[in-house]
DNA sequence: GCGAGAATGGCAAGCGGTTTCCGGAAAGCG
DNA sequence: CGCTTTCCGGAAACCGCTTGCCATTCTCGC
C-alpha cells in the first residue's frame, strides 16, 4: 500500500507538500506542484492512512454508538439515522450492544475511548444503578475533558446534551385515549424497572389515570424485558391477576407484539375483547394484520440529530438538548371496551 | 490522558519496558519491575492508545461490516452475531449500510480500508453488475494482499471464503411443500433482480416446479424491493395478473409481511384463501397473529461464524467456505388450497 | 536599486506506541 | 576461574501523517 512518502518521491516533492495538497491546508502550494502531486496520487492509487492521520491530528472521524441491542428494531432504526448523518460528514460508526448490562456498557465505553472515538452516543435509556452511574459519569467526564463529544438519545443520568422524545407525554396520551374510549381497567406492560425509560413511561400512564380520577392499581402493572417474549409473559401474568382488564398498554412495540401473540393464543380477540397499544411505532407496527395503535417515535430522526449534535460539539458549535414531540397513532388494535368475556 | 511515557517516568523505567509488560511480549521482565509498572498503570488509570498501537503494529482490531440496511431485521441479527463474536476477541465493528447501492458500497469499502480495518465482512448478497464487481474485486484483492481478511455471508462474486446458507434449497423446499399441499398456482414475490440472492432463491422455486412437472409461468413472478412495501406492491400486481393464485412465496420475511398486509387489506384470508410463506424466519415471524411459515435462516449464527472466519484468517488458521443448512418452519400461514373465491 | 513581505517548499519534530539491537550483569559450564 | 549463555532493561528507529519553523526566491513599493 503506497504511503505519502511514495507519492512525494514520485512527484519529486517533500511529504509535507503532498500532505498540504491533500488535506486542504492553508499553506500555499503552486498550481503546478499541486497538479503534479494529484497526478501522482492518482497514479499510485494513494489513500491516506486514517490511523496515521488520527495519531497526528487526534481526530479519528469515528463515533461510537452504545445501544442496548442492535437487533431490536428500535435501535436498528436509530443507528441507521446516526450512520447516515455520520457518513455524510465522513465519519464511521461503531456499534456496541450492551444488552443493558452495566459491566458490558462500561467496558464498551472504555474500549471506544481507547480507540479514540471523537464522539460517543448513548442511544438507550440509562441504567438506574447509583454505583454504576457514578463510575460511568467519571469515565465520560474524563472523555469530555479531552475534547470528546457525548450525546444521549434517551433519558440518562449523564449531564450531557440529549436528543430525546417526550416519553412521558407518550404513555400519558395513550392512556388518556383509552380512558376516553371508556376503558377503566388498563393493564400496563412495563419494561425492566432499572431502566429510566421504563419509569418515565410508567409515570405517564399513571398521570393519565390520576387526571381521570381512576385509582392506580399496582396489580395492573407487570414488568418484563423489552422483548417480544417479555411482553407475552408479562401479559400472561397480568391476565391471571386481573381477568377483568379491557386494555393493555405495552411500554414498547416489541413487547406489544408479544402481547398480541399471547392474546391470540388465548383466543382473545383484539380489539373486540382487549385493546392493545404499543410505543415506538417500529416499521412492523403498521403491517400487522391488526395494525397496532402506538405512539410514533421518530427514531431515525433521533439518530440523525444525535449525530448532528456530536458533529456540532466537535465543531465547537453550541448544542442544546432537545425534546422531540411524539404522536399518538391510532390504528386497529384499540376500540371501546367490549362486552365482558 | 496519560501516555505510556508517563507511566514509564512514574515507574522509573523506559517506555519499552512498560510496553513489554502491557502487551505480553516474549521479552523477559523481572517480576518486581512488572509489578511496579502495573501499579503505576493502575495509579494513572492508563489505557493504551489503540490508534498509536495500530500505527505501530498494523493491527487495528476493527472489522467492517457491509450490510444492505442495518434497520432490516435480517441484517441487524447478523450484525449482532458478528458483534458478539468480535467483542469476545477484543474487536470492534463498524456498520455500513449500503442500501444496495454499488457506489455507496464501494466508497464504504474504500473508507474502511483507509481506516485499516483488519477484516471486511460482506453481509448482503452481491450486486450483479459486471463493471462494479470488477472494480470491487480489484479493491478487495488489494486489501487481501496487504493481509486483510475478507469474508462473505451471502452469495457473492468475490472469490473469498464464505459462510452462507442454502438459499436454493430453502425456496425449493418451500415450493415443494406447497406443491405437496396441492397448490399449483404459486406466486413468487422476488427481490431485486440485480441481487444474487434474489436469483438463487428464484431458482430454487423454479427447481421445485420442474421436479413436480408444473410449468413455470413468468406471470407468477413479480419483483420488488426487499422491504415490506416492496412485498405489498408486488403481491398487488401479482393478484391483478393472476387472480387464480392460491399461494405466495415471498423471497424474504419482510416482504412476506407486506404480502400479508396487502392480502388483509383486500379481505383475503390467510391461509384459507391464500397461503403465504416467507424466508429468513426473523424474530417477528413467529409472533404474527397468523404465524408465518418460512425457512429458518440462522442469521445470528452466520454473523458469529463470519466473525470467527475473519479471526481465523487473521490468525493464519485455515478457513473453508461453509454452507449452513436451512430448515423449513411450518406455521399457520399455509394450508391446502381452499375453495375458489 | 534595495529592503520588506508574500509565495513556495523543505526540514524535522512530534503523535504514542512497538520492536530491534545492544550492553551489562548474573548465572552456568568445563 | 575464564568464557559462554541467559536475563533484564534501555536507546533509538520506526509506523505514516501533520505542522511549526525556516530558507529561498520573487514581487513590489519607494
């Protein structure tokens, strides 16, 4: 693989000149020399070694994305947005699936810092664990101290700029809507309790109940993993505890898929017997046979804005945290409460 | 951020010694010195700069994954496998979504080479375009010439080790199964014609027809993008051309979702009026209200083995191309042909 | 005609590690 | 006891690119 020296030798100039031609330096280079250098670059098929550039300039043009699981459609969509925006600016992105494991997350963050990524994006909600948060915060602050850009794309204990959506309003709106349809016994399939997103979404649901003067019944809440299986299991226990529920709100679409599956397995019709709502509006949601009522989250958008924020920070432009609005999307999986079963 | 020199200074040794202690060199270091160095590393919280290491050793411990679209559940799953295996070996992975665009793919490959990735994994099927293939092959060969490891996870024109699945057998088995149920007018919703995977899957379908002595009718084939929308549109035209079809095989699950959606929209019941089968067995497939009959592809497994293959090549271990078996998974979306509509 | 300043280009010192080569001390050998 | 090995550590040369600083030449302005 040709190096800059090879080009320099071929063009009969010094490496410095070649570098200046290629990296758009302010240092003047005569048009003839420039042309000659470019011709030699072409001839040799020279492409600068990013590693060496990175060492010299302390810029790697890489961004690390910490997600909970890239195979979760939510995160896949976010990462796609991130990647598209990064590519446009000449950056590459590393994916890191932490599986919501504090140890894994921390070791990924440290690895990324060793790789000297320019930016770090936390796509998933923070893990609620004081000791861990403190440790992570220390590492992250160190990183920022050396010029690293950090952005969060979900509620997080880190004090960094964030691009989030209004999770609270989302579940509140959904619950309001179901209450408005006449439902009173609304189950809530929540995510893992140690995730901040879970708590915020649960809070939105409770707020709507409070507004409507409906007593909050802890029996109507069941937690599970943010997976299809998690949703199926959770709704199963919910149904056993509260056979009288007429609607279920799932903390995200993937869980809602599990809920739908479990209900179908039990012969309960949606929405005639049980209404179901999700959260996120992943691509599949609209394509189910019973299209899912859910809250639209602009995930791709969040990913793009996240990347933009990183680039802005790196460029020294001011960055403000933003909260994007969400929107209730009413589809076929919800209806007024039906006859008792 | 502390450097190796800082550690050396603090420990009162030369940088060389610190390096030897940390990178497990064969060069002997006395136990006392070693301990002292490690203590200082600890004290300063020193972590080696991967960029500098990379420049010195010509190993970056990174792998580039070229996928068609990370937000497609198929690729997300593959990348997850890749990532998990890579992590275990201390590697990081770059994701690159080419959207099946030759230009984008090529520029990603070149960028990754500039970043001096150790390995390159092509997760998607190759794009059938002679000029492009030649150009890509040249670049890839150059990369391999410098010690880069390249692996393909789908049929591809590149002459590199591959971990693939038996796509041909997959659609053949599905078609055989449907023929066995008594279907004769079986629509095929194919992927983009310029993708190798599309062609192989179509060939499998044709092989089964041939075996069964059923004439192949080109009208029963419609191509579209490997997306839900693509599947919906394709089946729509198919139905207009051939209202007599009793079953539809989609070239992948994502398209099958679109097919199901479109059929539901037209009031056609599955499987009573039309049987539907997919390919891939993405996670959602089993969780539809009418669970999808499909061909199980071990995507996560393919991802892992792909990473393993890269690591093996880098370690100089022999690597052989492998073809993993697929398996027909019969679920609720298929049944013998029903009464005419 | 001459000095100032702009235009060009090269030298060399990094960036932060790794690794080859070398030297001194200690240990093993006949 | 002298000599060869082995053990341990350091000096310094990279890896490939960037950039501050300096030298030369040229162009003006007066």
